[in-house]
C-alpha cells in the first residue's frame, strides 16, 4: 500500500470511530472533537461552571493511552521540551477561544461537514486562511526554537494526568462535576469510548495525521501526504454516517446540532484556530498525541487549551446553538490581533539575531 | 533490492526553509518533504537531497552556519516483530 493510501485508511479509522460514537450516544456531529472534549473535562474538573458541558470524556483518556502505549512500544516515546512553553500555552489558550466560537476543533469541523453541516465549509475557508497567514510567518523566519531532552519523568506526567482522569471517571468523587442535561450528559458507553479512543490514539500516533500540517504542507511544500489523512476522515465519517446515522444527516446551514450559522465568526474563529495551529506546529489532535509521546511542550499547549476552555465559558465567550455572544466576538478579535503580534515579534527577533550574527561574522573577517 | 536515498532532518520547519533557500541559491538539488515515518514521529519537514551532494552540502552548511539536525542515508528495512511491523504500516 503506498503512503497516501495508508494515510487515507488511517484517517478512515478515525472517521469510522466518530460515526460509531455518534451512533452510540455522543452529541450530534461530536463523535470526536478534541476541543469540545477537553472543554468538557475542564468543566468536570470544576474549572468552569457551564453545567451542560461537564464530563470526563473517555475518548480523550483512550487517545492518550493509545498514543502513549504504542509510542512506548515502538521507541517513539521521547521526553523533550523547552521550546517556548509559555508562548505555546498562550497560543493554546487563544486556539481554544477560536474553537469554542466556531464550536469545534478542526476534527469536528471535518465531522460536521461529513454530516452535511455547511457552516463547516465556511469554517474550513477560515481555517485555510489562518494557516496561509501562519505559513507566511514561517517563510519570514518564525520559529519557537528547538526542544531539548528532559528528565524522563516529565514525559510520563501527561499520561499520568490521563490516568488520574480515568480514576475520577470510574470512582466519580463528589468534586467532579457531571452534566445531567445538555451535550455533557450525552455520551457513548464508557468502555466503547475508551476502546475507540485507544484505536484512534494508535492511528493518530502511527500516521502523524494533523489537520493543520496537511494544509500547511500543501501551501508550504506542495505535498499532499498528510492531506490524504484528512480526506480519509471525511470520507469514512460520511460513509459511517450514511450507514449508521442516516436519519441525522442534514445538509444545510440551519438547524445543525451544536452549531450556529454566524458566517463571519465561524470564519474568524477557525482562522484563529488555523493561525495558532501553524504557529504551534500542530492542531489540537496533534498536540494531544505529541503530549502523550513525551513532548512536554505539547503538554503545556494542552493545558493552555484546557484553561482557554475554562475562560471561554467563565467570560461568556463560548458560542452555542443560539449564536456567538458579544464577548466571544471580542475574544476572537483580540485573539487574532494578539497572536499576530506574537508571530510578528518572533519574526522581528529572528531578523535582529540574524543581523547581529552577520555583523559579528564580518567583524571577525 | 532496496534503494538508497538521502534525507536531512531539522529541529524546526524554519531551519528547513533556510536550508532549501541556500541550496537552491547554490544550485544543489533539494526537495522539501514530510519527515519520513521511519526517521521520526514528528510531522515536520525534511529535505530530500542527492546522496552524491553530501560533502558539498555539509561544507556549505558549515560555511554559511546553516543548521540541520542529521543527514540520513535510508534503505528499506524489515523488522522481525510481526506486531510492530503491523503497527508501522
């Protein structure tokens, strides 16, 4: 099987898992959504008090364990970090603001599209524009710097966090909040979610699928390798939905589950997600997988996502089926401006360093 | 029989772009590509180069302070552990 077919099939595994999880109880078009699931976990931990989105999503635990175990067995697990962790945290924070204004991460955007939600098409256009802008910064010298080997224990902290979440999910202590209504109360059986999450984690770790990486490579180096994974997710979610969730397919802009049709902020929200993803070197799925295989910078990014989700709800920025609140619109605009300033400052700093270096070289000559 | 090919990996995407620019300026064949799976679990970019240019590339990088991670000479390899082979497909 050639590499593009493999990527397509790996994507297919993720797409099928999403369709199956929706069939067995996950909220509409939310068979898989990394941003929503981390947001639900933030709610379950009491970091925000939006009562309808609080649940320790077993899929996330499965994904982390799947990626951790397979990376450990294959030698991919490497504890590395130290590449601008605070900047990554902030980028993760704003990425989540953008995602919760659109109501989904790039993965859910593909899943929404595969079920006929055309708002996701507007969001996809925004996502591509965000990635395109990010690529321009890469071309001008943007980098968060290289990472370094760290003490091995640091790499295990993220999988341990997932283990703690699993313990909370099983023993349900009083301080962990579980929604009794709304999307947070809807979920496939825990065992099924854990198993399919694990399968998805393995597929993502082996394939390295990244929604931002796929589009970035098409723009930057004209290579479609990772894009085939995205196409596989779309195609198999569509096939899975045609077989398992046919009655829920709804082609159009209105009446979509957990989605709104504010075109401008669907576009801008995902533009912010695309921009942050390129500047981080990966979308939320990819960050979760990297964190599971020892990348502590990605772990910091995921905690940025979690805190971003908490603030999105605490500050009334998160959208709902009724639309985008004013705070959400302000949050996305501040996010875009702030992230552009970060990117511009990094580029300017790199240029200064290069000028200084060339002056030193000519002085030595 | 397996074929040899050469790939250069980088610590950051930005390093690969700088590398590509300098090689093109010096008329050395180069093509950026996703990092081959057998080299890394990262989703960054690597550079595919002609193995015959190895020394030329190394001296150019040294002279111009161009950073890269490693120069890899790749062949197709096969592992005996059936379950890991399956996972790596």
